[in-house]
C-alpha cells in the first residue's frame, strides 16, 4: 500500500460484474435493476470487467475477450453508449457504492486504435511483427513502455479521463507494466478523483519468476505496493489450489497467509477471493466434503478487501466464458446471500484494519483452522471447520501469548447462536464460528 492508501479499504467488499454475461441483455442499463440486490450483499464497490470495444482480429470465440481492448477511450457498443455507461455509474453511486473499471494497459488487440495510429509504441518480435510475451495470449499484442514516453502521456491522459467518471481501477496484469508508470498515473488521477482506488492484478509468484528469468519486466508484489492500494493474493494461490485438490495440507497455505504479515508493509491489503473470472468456480472444486459456507466465512475473515464474483452468492459451479455469450445461471437452487451479507456486516462493524492476523492452530487431518484478528479495536477469534465436521475444538486461553478463548458462553456472530467453551474446548456444530474474545 502507498503512503496515501486509506486503511479503511481493508473493509472493502467488491462485487465483480461482466456486463456481457450478467443479464440476458448483456448491456449497461440491464445491470441497473440488479444493483439493489448487489448492495444488499454488503457490497461497497462494483468492479466492471473491461467496458471498452473488443478487437476483431484474432479474437477468441464468437465475441472475443474483453481483455483484447481495441480503444482505451471508448465503450463497447454491444453494451450501449457512453451515456448508458454513465447512467450505470450514476445508479451505482445512488446505491451508495463505488464503481471500479477494468483497465488493460499491458496490451491491446491487434487491430487497436493505438496500433493503427502509433505502431511505434508496440513490442516487435525478431521478424519485425508485433507480438506478445505470453504465447497463449494469441488475441493481443504487447505495448512497449520502455520506448516512446509519449505512450505514457497517452495512457495517463486516458486514465484521468475515466477517473472523472469512476472511483477507481482494477489494473489487469499490472505487474507487467512499470511501477513508475502506475505511480505517475495515480498522482494524475488523484487530482480529479481524490481517493481514487487502485487494485492490481499482480501475477502468480511462479509466473512472475518465469518472466524475470526470461529477462522480462515483472514487478514483485512488494514493489507494486508502491503504487497500489490493493493487490491480488496470487502470491499464495498455487498452494491454495493444491490444498483444494488434496495435494497440500491446509497448514501450508495458512502459513503463507501468516507469512504475508512480515513480507509486506504494515497495513498491506491483499484481495481475498475464492474465485474470479480467471479461476474455476469454487463450487466446482469442493471435493473431500469441503464446506462452501465455512470457506466463505474464512474468506471474509482474512485480512484484506473481499471479492465476490457474480454468481458466487448462488454457488454457481459453471465458469462463464470470456469469449462468448454465457449468461450467469442464477437459478442454482442454492443461495448464500444472507450468509455473505452477514459476513460483510462482521467485516464492516467488528473486524478492524491495520490489525494483527494470527493462525492460532490448524488441524490438517480435519481441515479445521482457528484464526485470530486483533488490534486496538479488540480481538476476534474465528473457528472454521472446512469439512463441516461437528467436533470439540481446542481454543484454550494462552495468557502468555494473549490468544485463545476463556471458558464461557459467546455469541457466534455468523448466526447469532450461543457457543460454549468448557475446559478449553469449543463445541462446534460443523458451522463457522466467529466470536469477540
């Protein structure tokens, strides 16, 4: 986080919308009637995946990826007009939420406005043709930020223009664009949008290491925090994925979460998610009897902003296509909306920011974690039986370290029911427990 990052952003709940797939109509205005429901989940900010025109050359699927941007300064006509977009942003603001838009500054489509007007701003392969550094990204060509400084001017001006309308940016593969560029853009946008929010899609740790081994630019997460308020948690994603697949113990992932406390600046803000548009739906990965409800509760308990990807609240197990019309299936028969809304309330009203996170204990045999958040605001303990097993959980008070729970009766903030600690054991019925210590 930067020196000007608002610590309260750690309380942020962000809801991700892909306009094309959110409704049958797939337009800006069609999203508006759903904003009240989105707000009722406890959402603070709506992140709109790229709103710009999509390239036609080398496009994937029938409609192309929104991340193959054709024009940074226009909106996708399939979604509506600029006035339609402004109407959506106004409606988001009327609901008391902020609006973030996705910006893709590492690359463009092969038929982009910039390629047509400024081909000198692009990376060239040894044969002189434009290309990209990631082989399977066949529908885009990379910009070259080490070349003409006029590219920086154009891109900063574009961001400033959008900052006059929206409240912040989710920056695609931000690690591949110089941190110095993002610092300059942040300063410029702050003049027209004080408090503008900057969310970086930093890359998987292994991906960044591979790019640097190849002699290519990829900022580390620590470096990116010079310019960004919030970063993806892809630095620990691989181990989380291995745990989901039963290939790594829960304690391995939680140890890395704990390690983040010492690896990043005090008050760092990592985006906590179970799924996003680049990952499989979490509901499709719950082998070994894993509980979606307990996982969701732990997601909200972890320190940092929280992401809800549209459809997550109904436990959708279908990952929508980025390249075709593939409307979210809202009629799954499940609904986690009330749970998410309650967890958002806990995040907003009970948990603090710039606090301490601690892994109190982990039972790898039962995939059960006892976690703690504490600060000047107080102390909260969370018990997360990730397989939904009813059991007695050891939470004995450790006076020397100041963690755990004393014997007594507590209110489970998740469902309002009483839970009891007796002889250092908390009686857990298989559902997540969050209590004030």
